[in-house]
C-alpha cells in the first residue's frame, strides 16, 4: 500500500513507514500462499484435517505524522536545532585541529556537496570544507529560487560558515515548506550526527556562539528544556529568539566586514 501522500519524511514517521512496509511484505506472502492453496488442498488426503486457508494480514493501524505541508512541526524543530548546532560543532572540530588533535578521517560523505580543491593535510579541515560547500550550495540555490540578491563574496572560514548558517536559519521555515527540502532536511540531520561523532560531542554540544543580547557575554548555553540561558546574567531565550539573535549578529558582523 502507498504511504499517505502527506506523510512527514522525517524520523517521526519511521514507525508508520515500517508498518506499511511490513504490511506489503505480509500481503505478498498471503497472495503467494492463496495462489498455492488449491494445489495444497488437492494433494491433502486426510479427511477433516484439511490445512486452513491463508489469512490476509491485518490492516495498518498506525497513523502517519502528516507534514505541514512537508515536515511535521516536531521534525522542523529538530532540523532547526541541528542546523543551529552545526557551527558550534564545526568550531570545536577546528579547535582540535588548531590544537594538533586531528580527530581522523573515517567519515563518509553526507548529502550533496561541492567539489573542493586538493585535499589538505588535515582530514578534519577537509570535512569542514565539505560542510561549508554543502551549506553554500543550498544558500545559492535558495537565493536563486527566491530571486534574492546574489550572496556577497566571502572568504572561506568560520565567519563565512556562520553567515551562511545564519541565512539558512532565517529562511528555514520557507525552505522546509518547499517540496524539494527533503534532501536538505535529511542532510542537515546527517551532518549533525557526523560532526557529533567527529567531535565526540554526543550528547550534543550546548554552547552557543552568539553574544548575550543583555550583557554581551558569550556565555549562552542550551538547557535540557530547549531554552537557552546566559551563564553571566541568566537571560533566557527560546529557540526562535536564539535563532533570530544568531541571524542579526551574523548580519552585523558581515556589515562591519564589508
């Protein structure tokens, strides 16, 4: 049976998709057994002990999580949190390289990416360069699709990555409402897992790179309840408030740099 056309492509629908797949397999086995049953019955010679006919599988009772219009709100929240975390994880990985603690090179490719220059001596640096290329490609495609101005020229590095992530966070609700966002959503979550492994940051890193809007200290950390709290002045921010501040500070830095 086909999936519901509005089933969320995220992990929230995994039980539903597994149930549908199992139903399809059971239905195929039932049809095979039903086709073979007349021959089995004809070959059975013991009276009153005929084998029971095959029974069709029970229908799927698990309800799918429906997107609005593509992703379920819970998956949108997960993708937003993953995208916001990428810069912090990448900064941690780069810090290990700068401290001569290269984490190694056994990482598979994640999502679509841009070809880069010749490999560097650091596999971690190559991974972060691949991450930036992936994010940059999404930003450029989205700017073209929305007919936004072209991206300002940027020199590769942590600041450029931060600006691209800030742009994508600011546009994320529109991006995830687009039918072509499925690959982007899956790749974002895959990059989060990949960088957590790279930095050995599972459970995830909680430090935010932004300055506190109240005291200007860089002491913002994510709490277990999903809110962000400043360790200096104890200001609380929701995920949406944090992402807005992230984007505004990145734009401010880009304006100063130009």
